[in-house]
C-alpha cells in the first residue's frame, strides 16, 4: 500500500510539472503574439489567428493585439485585425482605454481614423471617465477633434474629475482648440 501511495505522489508531481511547462509554453506563445502586434507583423498575426488563437486574448495589462498594433501605429496590422469578424475593436485594457484612445495618445491619426469607424461607442469612457475626444483635445489633434465630433462624439462630456473637453484643451495651453470647442458647444 505504501508503494502505491508513493507512486501516486510521484505521478502527481510529474503531472504538475508537465502542466506548469504547458502553461509556460502557452504564455510564451501569447508573448510572441503580442510582440507580433507591437511590431506590426501581419504575417505572424495571421498565423496565430489561423492556428486558432483567440484574437481578443489580452496580456496582464489588458492589452490585446489590436490595442498594441494601434498604439504602435501599425496601419496594416490594425486593418488586418479589424477585418477579422471576432475581433472586438471596443475591448478595453485594464484602465478602460481602447485601441482608439491608444492611437490618439501616440499621435497615429491614420490608425485612429480607421478605429473611429469600428462600430464602437464613440463616447466610450476609460476608468477616469475620459473619452477619445478628450484624448484628442489633450494632445491638440484639432482635425481629429472635428472628425470625432462629426462622428457623434459629445464635446460637452465631462470626466470623473469634472473636466470638460474644452477644459482639458485649456489645461495644455491649446487655447484655439478650447475656444473652438466652447463655440461649438454654444451652437449645439
């Protein structure tokens, strides 16, 4: 009986080690997938997608391949990912930021323009209550501010701290943008 228990214990330990290695391999594959998105490697993204990897899988910070590709300004990778039917273009990272917010933050306006048409709530808010329009206002991306408003973004939105889109522009010294936003609010 003692030999049976010892054999079962050894078998259980071996199985545990094997499962740890399997999880490690899965984690390594996911890391390569996220690296492919950061680098804009569409060919590798296609291979992962064709192999059955969930395109919406996120890393420990909540970043998906689409968020990473957008943040790093990879137009082709963003186009490829947006073309996949099960990719969630509206998925948020752990702080509530979307791919659109990341593209605006980094100044990748052509990527941001693609994401504006991704059937997401244009006024989606992050954990601070900020919208993509607020990011565009913060970084004085005037043309994008106008396009977001044309797409239905609310220029009167206030974040959780009570800041309006115009307030955020003013806080960064973007006086012309703040004036334009205040005038558009009056005309609404």
